[in-house]
C-alpha cells in the first residue's frame, strides 16, 4: 500500500487492461443485457470481485477503472428494467440505512472538496461518488428479496473456491498467478517469514476480511439445505483464504464471525449482552493504565502483525479530535510514524469527512442491526430467522474487521452487498402493515397468548380461522 497523497489525479498514466479482463468485461456487459433482472447479480458480483481494481483505461487524465465501467453498465441495466408491483427500485423502498449511507458519502465528498478546492479534487471525488454511491445503489437494486440474496451467496461460494486455490498456490510457489493480469502484485508480501497471500485483492488484509466476513453467509446457504455441497466448499475455501493471508485482522474477524454464530441461544437477551459488553469495556478503560483501545496492541495472532500501529492510530485519532471533527483533515500523516496508513475504517471515515460522516457511517451499522432485530422478532420461520441471524453475524464480523483494515478495493462492494442483503431480507418483515383485527381474549392458541398473536398478524389470522373452523 502506498501512502496517501494529497495530490489528486495521481496513479498510472497509461491504460492497464489485460486482454482476458477486457473480454470478461465485454462478456459481463452482454450478460447484463440478455439476462433477466434477477440474474444480472451473477455476472456483476463475479466480475466486480474477480477483476483486480487496478485494471483501467486512462483517458484524458481520467482513470476509468473496469469496476467503474461495470457499475455504470449495471446501473443503466437496472434503470431499463421493470419493477412490477413495487413503488421503488429498492427492496422495501428507501430506508434509514440508505439515508445514513448517502449522508456519509455526500458529506465525505463535500468535506474533501472543502479541504482541497481544486479541479483535481473534484475529479477525484466524482470517482469516489461513482464507486461508493452508484455502486451501493446498483447493489441495492439488484438484491430485491431473499431469493436474490441466496443466489448471490451461491456464487460467492464459487468465488471462494477459486480464490482459495490461487492463495494456496501463492503459499507454495511464492507467486500470485492473478498478478499475470496486472493491477495486483505478482509476488505476495512476506513479513517476518510469513507469506501473506492476497489473490485478486490489493492487500492480504482485504482478502482475509472478505473471506472471514463471508463465512456466516455461506453457513446460511448450508442451513437452507439446497446447496450444501457448494456451501461446504465455500466455507472451506473461505477458511483457507483467511489463514493464507497470515494477518491478525483476518483471524480476529474469523473469530468474531464464529462468535456471532454461536451466541444464537442468547438472541432473546441481546440487549443485556450488548449492555454488559459496553459496561465491561468502560470498566476496563477506567482501571487500565493506558486507554482501552491499547488492548489492540496486545493482539498478534501470527507473529507478524503491526498491532501497536492500530492502537496508536486510534489514540492519535482521539487525541487530535479538534483537528478533524469539522471537515476531516489532511494532516494525519504528521501525527506520528506511519499515521498516513489509516488501516481502520472508522479512523479513515473520520479523517475524510469529519464527525458528521463518521456518525452517518455508524448509523448505517446501528440501523442495520436494529432492522435485523425487528425482523427477527416478527419472523415465524426458523429457517428465515437463522438467515437474519447469520446476516447479523456477518455484520458483526465486519465491525471487528473495521478496526484493522480500510475497505479500499473490491471489499467495499462486498460490504455494499451485505447491507443490501440485510435491506432485502428484512423488507417484508419491517414494512408497515395495517393493524390486524383484535383477537378475543378468550382465545389461546397452542399456548400462545393473545398479545403474541396480535404481534404477528398473519399467524393470528390463521389461528383464529382454525379455531372458528
């Protein structure tokens, strides 16, 4: 990773496009046109993840990345498609998560332009809006319901298998065959004798975070029981990828994903769990000699991690609050050794857009958890309830990954995909419905009291009909 440069418009000064990548891009574009709306997500996800972000056309001083061309093509395909029986192109309509995400992106762009009032900065931020806002809207439009979500996860499993094979080859041959395409390193990084495989990603950190955060989604595919072999291969592939990166962030994210799955029995007491965890962290902060975030410095699961850098990054971010809270900062590199390398998503967002952008970003996370909680309580199907829980486990794993990596390559599209899955799968359950007819208090159905029946209108109506019949 190269240090952040305030000089916008830097980078390659010529086109870098492999013939194979060019062919895949054209094939994806054709499939966008000929496939039905619900199948467009397949070529989009495959191309957007597997093509290295460094593949680009350089035209008139502007970097047209292949990923941006794919996003634009998919966007026009979405606009051209019909959405029957729906008022919005987004599942469940525009919601508070979308508002928070759009706020984060727009505030970050405006703040950056205020710090760098130049034409180069304007071009740079147009690219940022293209990648983030347009990419997010495309993903929200493609994932309309639970079926779309399951379809995307199936192909995610296939991606895991392919990338795992490549990363094992990196470990054995000290070479990345994805690097033959260009736009990604052909030789993996070695730190303290550990080979850090990265496949098509720009760094081993993002490769590991992508794999580890996807494991709960792949487990959801297994629980559905219709594609268990593929799910098993995907899970194994994701595990292999996580280990092959040789990074503490990846392994810690994997642990978070597993914990998120295993606390399923505590689902009815999550408010108590979260309150207890918050109290525990505050208590540690009060009794420790150093701030509580310096616990990060003690985490080294591979013997080759820069854990102290992560702790110092948070510490300097907190200590310099007055310098970034309004419109971000361009002086972070002067706060200490390697402080330019903001490998913490929360720190990166704050430095780019200030406190307002950071609040919006946190709201994306909190509203997603809240939406999953409401949907889970209203869900009557155990299979769907598990799906919602595993989406929450993936979200939790991402939050843990945020403390060790900045989502700067294909990983950001995987993040958009998860948010879109949450919106799509919860839409039928959180949508406001007309109040059901009151059930007489004399009815008690299968041991379920009237209050619970009224809470879930469809079940209440069916139960009353059965009693009267």
